[in-house]
């Protein structure tokens, strides 16, 4: 039996049914769904018109210095990390950057870029090869922003992990 322990000190949540841990928890307790008609992009040519979208989200209010084209997955990662650090009461300046890593759950990244690329190459020979090369390692972007130099871990929708030790992407 391992004696190693993991302690969750702070939580950051961006979900279709609530931004922030309190709003998200309230939505779970009351059974509030975040599913609705898609509003963030055109779905006229798609058979599915509903999804869980994170709306009422203003990345520029929290990170005005970040580039406007920052992928939405990175925006979510930075915002969730900011929330978790605040929830834990941690001061990034007091942390040892080489002993601080990032563990994040993120599935497919850069939907808006992928959609634009897909519309460009739809029906061409390039279509099957498009998406793998476009992914961004979100924990690396978060670690780079905060100056963390410890291990980076991404847990995807299938529960598999991608780990990079002491590397910033």
C-alpha cells in the first residue's frame, strides 16, 4: 500500500451548468442542465443542434494581457487554474516553480481552429489527417503562463494520461 497522498486544495470549474465551484455545485444539487441549442457556431448543416456550451464566459476580463486568439481550451485551462489557486489561497509568487506542476483534464483542443480548418479542407484528401496535428497541450500553456516547471499531466476523456516531466510546450 502506498503512503503517498494527494490533497486537493483548490477547485476551478467551467461547465455548461455553472462557472465556478459554487454555481456548478448548486446546478448539480438542483439538477440544472447545461444542455441547450448550440449558439457558439453555425449548426445548420449538422444533424445535432444541442450541446453543453460554456456561455457567460469573459476570458479578457481575467486575462487582458493574453492574445485574443488564444484557443478556448487554453482560456478554460488558465481560468480554471486561476480559480483553483484562488480557492486554495495560494500565492504563485511564493511557490517553488520546479516543484509545482499542472494536472488538467482536457479533451480535444482548439475547436474553433479545427472548425475553420475543416471548412477549408472538407472533402479533400487532407480531411482525415487534420485534427491530430492541431492539438495544443493545455497544461503546458498553463504552466508557462504561471512559470511552473514541474510535471505536466493531461487526463483526456478516455481516462488516459499524457505526462511530460519538466518540459514546457
